[in-house]
C-alpha cells in the first residue's frame, strides 16, 4: 500500500511541477505557493529563519501593489506610504501575527505597531518553463542584485518568532510581460 501511495504522490508531483506552464490556464495559487516554498528552502539552506505566509500582507499589499504595476506595465515599487502610515494595515498585520505566530507585537501609543516592510519586484516575459523553474529564475535574479538579495535573505526573526511574507504574480493583458512581487515584514515584539 505504501508503494502505491508513493507512486501516486510521485505521479502527481511530476504532473504538476514537471510540465511547462500553460499561460492560458495559469494556476496563480500554485505559482505563489511554489515561489514561497522555494524561497523558504533557500533561506533554510543559508541558515536563515523561514517565513510565515501572511493573508493580510497578501491582500493589503502584494495584490494591491501588483494591480498598480500591471496597470502601468512599469517595473517599480508603488507608493504604499499612505496605507502604511494610516496604521490600519500595520494593525491588521500585528493582529494576524499575534494570532498565527504568537507573542505580542510591540505597539507604540503614538506610532502604532513596530513593523518594517520590504518589497522585491521582478519583470520578465512568458517563456517555456515549469512553475518551479519560474520561481527559481525570479529568486536567482534577485540574488544577483545586492539590495534584493539582502532583502530576501534577511533574518526577520524577532524574540524567537519569524517574520511574515507573501507574494503574487501579475500579467499585463495583450503582452507577454509578467511581474512577480514578494513582500516581507519584520514584526517587532515585546
């Protein structure tokens, strides 16, 4: 029975990860999970703490910023200061971290939750490769940039608790352009 389950698992893995991407039926969640997993594997191999997925960061930052990037079809870091400075997003992140990871976020009565935010963005064109190969291509490109490399391998560990992150991909309609964004937060704890 174990043998059959092992073969079935291997078949599913090869069929999902071994075939080239069909961009007309792109599985966004599969790519996001693969990219997140590959980066955590690399972080772990370098002796850096792994990251925890943040639903709040995904919805409030990654998806929001990707919508701006794909509308402009321009590789840049969208200005997120108004939302960040409003405290709403930071408070949502603090609440999520406290609940999902544990510990207690340090919150100042004047400046709100102490959270540092980082972002890596990448542009490329559609090409024949697997989801894993695309994830590795993105991470390898960031490794070649000192500032992006420093961000993706920074220790976000605070009081023994990991940082949080999220990522997404976006396509520009009518083109072969695609963008990948990876957001990171370091949460300072009491």
